[in-house]
C-alpha cells in the first residue's frame, strides 16, 4: 500500500445564500475565509474555503453556496455530521455563544471522554463541536467574536451513515489505510495516522435510514490528505487496481485532487498537502478578493457579473490596513 493518509484534508458542503454563509462561518464560528474562488467545474458559483489563519489541511470546511438551492436529505451513503475540535472546557462557552447568536443547540453529550455539542448551520448542515481531554495542539484563528482560548482548532471528525458496514469499513482500512479503533453501539470508529482530532471517521450503521440526497445543507464530499503528487499517483493506481472508479488527477490550484466513492455512496477525495492558499495572494489578504485559476481568468468579467457581491468583516484581514500604511510610510 502507498503511504497511508495522515488525516482529513477538508470537507465540502452545499450551502444557500453566500453572504449568510460567510456571516455564519466568520462571525458565529470564528473561522477565517482563506479563499474566495469559484467552483472550477461550475464557475457561476462561488467556492468558499474556511479554515485557520492560512487554511492548513485538516482545518478546512468549504462550500458551494447557491441562493435558493433546494434542501437535501441526510441519510445513508452520505457524510451526515462534520465535527470541529474545540478546547476542553469550552463547550459551555460555545453553547452560550451559539444561543446568543440565535442558533439552537443540542444538550451536551459525553461519551468516552468526548464532550459534544450539536447544531445546524443556516442551511441545515449538521455540525458538532467536540472537546477531548487529550487536547489539540493546532493553532486557532482569533476573532473578536470567538477568542483564541475557545476557538475551533480544525476538523475533529466526520460521520458517515451506511446501511451495512462491511464494504465501507473495508474501503477505509484496506483502501485508505485507516485503523479500526472501536465500536460503540451502531458506530464504528476509524482513525488515520497518529489518530486523534482531524483523523477520525465514524461509520454509523443505520439499516432503515433513507438514502441521503446531496443538495443544500448536506456534505458534498470528504477529502483525505496525502503529502504530495507522487503519493497521490501511487494511490490512484492502487485504487484503480482494486477496481475502484477514480477520476483523473485534477488541478484545484491550491492542491491536486482525485475523487471516488466508498461502497455506500459517499464521495471521497484524496487531496495533496503541497500548494496552499498563499500561492496567489499574501497571507494577510487571504479571502479578500475573488481569485480565479489561470484557465478561468479570461472569463473574469462574465464570472463576476453573475456572482453576488460578498462583504467580509474587517477582522478577516485584520492587519491589511495597518500593513499597507506601514509600507506606504516606508516608501516616503
Ligand atoms: Zn474537495
């Protein structure tokens, strides 16, 4: 087997109104918009990337937001919950913060030392915040609304719903090199690499559940990370050799991707860790302007004409004004 994945790279979901999406993920959840671009396969739609300061792999939740998109249905063959990692002792703060923002939350559930709080985003996407006593060393993004001491550290896990477990479990262990690390009732846990936050997939067996429908408020796909293109190519060959239908390697500008489905139907991706979001704009300016890949740049005018304008809070690019003033001061 080629190098196994060390964990999640990103989760991509379908949202509704893009401005409402930005406001929720920046102001309410305290993430940073690290890239404003378009869906490369459908350039009339935004592709918004949220993550930590520089959008490290494993911190990213991304959206294709469409105004008026019909709602999807959570169900089998789908990633039904996306969980973020927060510090131990922060769940109470989050419950109050979300309720003050008008977001209805679940009770706090505790299992195997994990504390979890669940809620829906404005389009109905199911999100959990999970605090684990083992901690999470990843640096958070710091905003006035969500201070660093409580802020999201990155993805914690995804939950996939299936009618029966065997084939999906086989894909995760034999196909992606994850380890089976435990079962609790109808939930099987698999972890990548060293395990812990950002490496976990829970497979929930729900034999009677309806088949999921991917549309507004649902996850489109779940991406796993590999260090580079050579590993990705080796992996692609391995999957193809096992009879899995895999796309060709696609240039996503900030990483390269291949896509395939696990046996229950959830779309998976393997994305490279090289590249990154500072390839086409400086760290301080991430997310501020619409970025297009070189092959779509000639169509910028038409693309901008159909996309609704987005307004970002200043804190998404907090040092830009100060930094520009400093540069101008230095050149005088
Ligand atoms: Zn993706």
